[in-house]
C-alpha cells in the first residue's frame, strides 16, 4: 500500500506533528470525502506500507525528523512556483526560504527523491509566457543540482476557484498556446540537465521531450525497496493521470497555505472551521470519530 500525504492538503508544512504522532501510533483514520460517515483505519506500520509520497510547498517542519522514516521508502513532490503572496499568501519567501529548504531536503535524501513541481502554470496579463520562461530559468538554475526531474501542469478550472480566477483575470490558453509554453520550458529544463514530465495533461507533449508524469511513482519506490510492487494504475484519478494506486490520508479544506488557485479548499468558512477542529493528538486530521461513524480497516 502506497500512502499519499497528501494531494488534499500540505501535511509536511502544516500537519507534521500530527503525521509523526500517527506514524508512532501506527495508524490514521481517514474520512471518505464522498461519505463522511465512512471512516477508514489505515495502517502506517512498516510491514503494511510500501512507501510514502509527500506533497508540499515547505518541507522544513519535517526536515529534522526524517530519521523517523528510516524503515520506509519515501520521496517528496515539492512545488516551487514564482508567484508572490498575492497568489500564494501563506507561503514564505521563495528565494530566501523555500529554495534553500528544497536544497537542504535534497542534501539529505538525494536529488532522485525530491521532485520539483512547477505547477500550476497560471497565466494572467502580468504572468505571461515571457514571465514564466524567465522565472522558470531562474528557479531551474537554483534547483538543477538538487533534483533530476521537473513536473509541470497548466491550471485546470474548478468551480471553487471561479471567483479568484475572475479577480486575477486568469487567461486560459489554447492547446497551441500551452504547447508553445511547454516547449520553451522543456528547452530550458534540458539545458540544465532536468527531465520534464506533465501531470495529467491531455496534450501530447512528447515531441518536446516531455513525458507523462507518474506522481505516485511505484518505480521510484521499487528502486528504494529493491523489490517490485504489485500495484496498478489508479483509476480514480483523471484519465491522463499516470499515478499508481495509493491511499490518501489528508482531508480537503484544511490547507492554510491559501493558494488562490487551489482545488482542495472549498471556501474560507469551511477552511477556518476545519483548521480550528484540528487536534494533533487525534487519529484523524480534522476532529475525532463519533458514535455515528463506521470505521473499517483499510486492507494493505
């Protein structure tokens, strides 16, 4: 069983204490987002976990505690974009704090285990193609010695971001426009020796040397484990998603990073209520199980 921590929220940056407590206790409880009364008990014991995939924009709260993961295979998906606090209000300074955090993480784990995500590619009148090419080159220069791969994706529309998209005057590029940007970014990446892939994009970007991303990458975990993993493609994801099956232990509307393009936060009131209900001693990320909940053991 591969554990995703988490597509739904930034566990390393915001809930590291909770995660390491769950690791010590050997399990986590996870509500089904489609049916909240259904709760899964997910084992986090080494014999049941094939590996962890951590998704973050700031790994620093986990950096000095990675020894607790010595019995597990794991790697990080680390998102670093050039946006400021007008778009990503909850994040620290990129060049002053987050680039060094990325570098320190890679120093500990090696460049193969820290994947750079330049996503989503958000286009506005100010954040145009030239902006992204300049910003991507600046970040690539800083990160090339600390990672082997960069994953890109273009902003997808979700109803929960409609208001923010209008306020930011988001430009939704045509397929030809996306191809043009992807080609230029790929050329820059290749110049720094970085492989590039695209996350769940319908476009065929292979002519530009861009592969299909496998963000939950069984192969990367297999190389750490030295054995094959009997996992199949995750059919609950988008059609062009290349991820292997995993179990996500996060929860929606819980990330205080506040990124205005986020698909996982469904409104400020719900976010405020959920973060107020977080208890790092609880077996679940938000709140506690009640008598009306049906808890079932998730099989490895």
